[in-house]
C-alpha cells in the first residue's frame, strides 16, 4: 500500500496508479487509458465519454462570478471531447455545496452551465447534488460523437505542431493573483483583458469541421487546460520525441502587459492554463492546408514547431529547454 500523502504523489502520480488498478476495465475503443477522453465504436460512428471537475478554491479567481464557474465547468468537459474530434452532445452536472452558500450563487452556477450548453449546442441529461463541508465543487460529464476515428495523443518524427489561439492572459492572471493575495494590488488594478479571458474561456467548437475534414493527416490532438507547456509535453510523451517550438503564440496586448510587469513572455505563454485551445500534431504534407482552413473559419492558428527526430521527452524553444509547467491538483494549492 502506498502511504504517501497526495501532496507527495501529485495528481499525475495518483492518476497513473489509478489507471494501473483499473486498466483491465478500460472501455474498448481507439483511445488509450490516460487520454483526454474515452471512446467506443457504435453503429459506424464513435461515442466519446468525458468527465471533468474542480473546486471553487482551485478554479475561481476573485474576479470570477459563480456563473463563470458553471461556464468553465461545462467548457472544460466539452473541450476534451472537441480535442478528440467529437461534438459534445449530452451533459450532466454534479455539485457539492455548503448549506451556508447563498442560494443565488448556487443558481448562478447552473445559469453559467446553461449558457455554455446553449453556446456549444447540446442537451442536459440530469445530475446530482451533495452537501460539502466548506468548498463548492462541480463535476460535469459529457458524451460526444464523431463519424471519424477519435484523435489520440500521438505524433511522429517530422509532424508539424499547430496551435490555435494566442496566449498570455492566463499566465498573467497567475501573477496578478499572487500580487492580489499579497495585498499589493486590488481587483480593479487587474487589466480587463486578463479578467475577461480568465472568466469565459471558449472551447474550439468552431474547429470541429476542420478536424473532421483533415482527420486523415492529424496524428495527435490535446486541448490546453493545465498549461500550453503541459499539452506539448503530453504530445512529446506520446511520440517519444522532443518537440521544438520556433515561435511563441503570444497575444500582442498580453506581451505589452508582461513588459510593464517585468514578466517573462515565455513564462506567461507556457505557464497559463484553462485557455481550452488546441495543440495538434499534423503530417507535414497537409499542415499548411489545415492552417489555412482554420483561418478561413475565423480561427487563429499557426505552425509553431515540429516533432524532432531526437528521442526522449522534452520541449525546446529556440534551443532553450522549457520546463514542464502547469497546474497539478494536490500540489498546486
């Protein structure tokens, strides 16, 4: 029996051990244990299963509303289904709350959850309520579908790394939050761009048609939930090769703010979280066409690097090794 505390084991360690225990019961399908979601063939298509959740303590910034929390809970679940190439269709929600929580705040969670379902498209199929001693927690389960085989975490030598969106605000939010806790600033001192980006992030539901069209040459896909660095490391692990990034997808305004703060732009790009953008490993021959298709759809996308021939697990930016950064439950508290 492992007598370590969870704070010593960490989220990744706990998941790895749990998968060992449950591996013989994993749902048979194209996605391996430990991927962002699970899948099973059904009637010529594929069903995708996902559950995701968090506590208010770990995910609610002081500038977030309870409605934002409900939105983010649905978005985090939908994003993983989308990253596998699936359309999120059915949602369920489970909430644990202290009896002392204001009822209006609890209903705001439900309203934010509803707004997300309306935005992404889909239906509500029930849920559960529980009493919590102190903190509010939310779990959202969703079921999706796709006509093509779901996209795993994978990649191979020479694959191009395509990243959607621009980054920086989530990394800046972490810095502002630390200063807020120190009492050196107030919420009103945090730029509106930072507050807005970390209140209502949007999963890439608009990319699904492109993912379906180019599924044949997309080797791997993950969403960006814990950090961009972590997402790239997951693809590096899956491919068994080092990933080299040539440019960073930084938002111009976020870069300006980082300079004002004296923050490292590389840090705020790679060490954010909850952006819910996509990171794809795509065969070289169709990478440019996929990017152009994304752009015609109105999605910011670019080829930022490639999977090298060098074996191992790692991430480099212009020769600089980028550490594996990002939020990890049981440790990042």
